[in-house]
C-alpha cells in the first residue's frame, strides 16, 4: 500500500489522543476520590481546559501551520504530551491534571490540523480522500470506546482512594513515544502544501477569515457546527440519560454509553468503504433520516418502559431493557457525516489552504460541542431527559437543509475549480 507508513502513523496519532481527550469523564470522577477536598464544581473545569485549549491553539496556529510543517507539528505535539503523561503518575496535584488536559487539547489541535492537511498530500482524489478520512475518524472512535475500559482496568475497586489509576499514563506515554518514533521515520512530502512566497502571519489570518466569508465555506461551517452540536448533545448526556431516565446504576450507565462510541466507530468504518462508490449527499441524507427515525421511534418506547417500571434500579446488564440498546445505534448513522463533509470541503481547496481550513474546522467544532452540551444540559435540568434527547431533532433538521445547500454550492465550485484561489485573487485586487 502506497504511503502505508505515514498512514499508520496518522492512525496511531489519532488513537492515542482519542483516549486522552475522552478520559475527561472518568478522570473527573477519580480526582474527586483521590484528591482531598476536591468538589464536583472544581473538577468540572477539566472540560474547558481541554476544549478551550483546542480552540485557542487552533486559532493561533492555523494561519502558519504549513510553515511549521505538518510532520514537525505532529512531532512537537507527541513529544509534549509524552512528557506530561510521564509526569502524571508521580504527582497527586490537581494542577498537573489541569496541565494534562490543557496539553492534550493544545497538542490535539496541532495533530488534527496536521492530520487533515496530510490526508490531502497522501490521497489522489475526492473519493479516496473521503474514504481515508472516515477510516482515520473510525480509529479515533476505537480510542473513544477503549478509554473507559482502559481507565477502569487501572482502578482498584476495593480502594476508592487509591491513585493507582494514574499508572495508565505510563501506558499512554509509551504509546505516544511509539507514535513519535514511527512518525519520525515516516517520509512525508509536504512541498505541495507550501505557499510559493513567504508572507506575513497577519496576511495568513486575513486569508483564513476571507476563506470563512465565502458561501461554500460558510455553509460548511454551519453544517460542522450543527453536527458536533448534535453529537455532543447525545454523547455527553447519554450516561445521565441512562441513569436518570432508565434507572440504570451509574457504573453500568457509563459502560452502556460505550455502545454509542462503538457504533460511531463502526459507522465511520463502513462509510470509509461505501463512500468510495456512492454519492456522499445521498448517503448522509439517508443517515440523517434514519437518525430522526431512531429518535422518534425509541423515545416513546422508553417513555412506556419508564412508566411501567417498578424496580429500584438496574444494576446488571441482563436487566437492561432492549430499547436501551437501540437508542445508541444512532451513532451508526450520524458517524459518517462529520468526516465526509470535512473531506468534501478540504478536497475543494488548494493544498496550501487546507491547513487554514483545518483550523476553522477545529475552532467551530469546539464551539458546536460546547454549545450542544450546554443546551442539552439545561433542557435536561428544566424539562427532563426525554425532552433533552428530542432536542437532537433540531440539529438533524438544520443539517439536512444545510447539506443540500452545501452540495449545490460544492458543485458550482467544482465547475469553477478552487474557491480559495478566487477569494485570494479578489482580495489582492481590493
């Protein structure tokens, strides 16, 4: 397979950061148990430490990521996070935990921009780009699924105050070092991503915002925002939904939420195969229609189950109602959307501008995820868990409309070649 070494490196990079970024939930619980005086409100700051660092670093670095170089950026990120991971087992300070998630978020911003930019360098056409993007994202999903099980393995069940869970970072640091060495030895030709002339960073920032002003990029940003809003509104609150609505114990609720992560990984893997041959708009439209059917079909059944349930709580997997396994299948059909639309927009741009676009993707994805989680949480608190899950129909509706408009604009761009060159040329005239 052509470029197999660098492709394997991209998979591994995404895998290790999937575990790190999706360990926030388990770590919030564990720091409360192991750090004296730690409150829930204090532990909750780990989430913004991760998300805000992703958005801030993406904004600051996106304009000159191609000058640093994709490979060099990934090496910096892997080296930095390796050092912080190896620090974790030797300290019981919450400050180090905050540093870990700030480092993970900052490093992932570099990794994601570089991975997205590198895919354009090692694929030959749009269909191959979309397919490989889905494979990479499915590998991220595998890491998400593994995160909960991995942390649970290092927890001493009979000693809740033990800090043994921190030893997991020896393993994660080791994987990061392996990823660093593999990338270091992997050839990557980045000449196509370099601009012909050296320009000022302020000019690159201007290009990024001018790119955002184009109709195709603007509608893409709307689609990406609503997709991540949809995904996080379900993923962030499914454990609480399982516990509060379905009366499943907390521990089992968290493990049950892993079904959603698993179906998303499978969905992206299958999309990586199917989108090689099928039109992306048709596939994504069918996926969104099925997602709406799952919401409208399962939530009334869940309401019936809750109304008839007389027990004190579900503690064993064998007692979990079948309907609780069906709702997380929504991950199977929403999973292909994000990598597919990312691939379509990136493959529409010239290679030097794919780095700028990657930064915009990360920034607005972070904003969408935060917005989705906050809105769903407030609906959950004031109107109940079922209303919170019905809220997912709102972003699904916006996505269907947005993707149709996005497809039409994309066809025009294909006819007129590259949008980014046109934008920059207009700016030079002004």
